[in-house]
């Protein structure tokens, strides 16, 4: 598998709880240039990566994390 131009746009959604700002949701979109032949593998990685991410595992019970993919054929 070969890919290039990997980047992510990440936005946190904040709400006020008792005069305190609290991060409630994190939305991220990964942008990637890769071969269309690798799409299935990339989608599998996207589905399971959060289970191996220390930050995602630390906040998973309190912050909803949503991820998407925009892939360009390369």
C-alpha cells in the first residue's frame, strides 16, 4: 500500500455545562491520496484506529468521536 498527502481536519464541538466549557464531540475528516485498490483496507483501518489511539481510548466514554474519509485516487 502506498499513499501520500495524508492530512486531517479536526473540529471539537463545545457546550456549556454549569458555566464550564466542555468538549462534547470531535469530528474529523481524513484527506488521503491513495490507489483505489487500497480503499477497502483504508476503510478497515478507519473503523478500528480509535481503539488503538491512547487519546481516543481515554475520552471515549465522555466525548463522541466521528471520523470520515475523503480519498483521491492516486
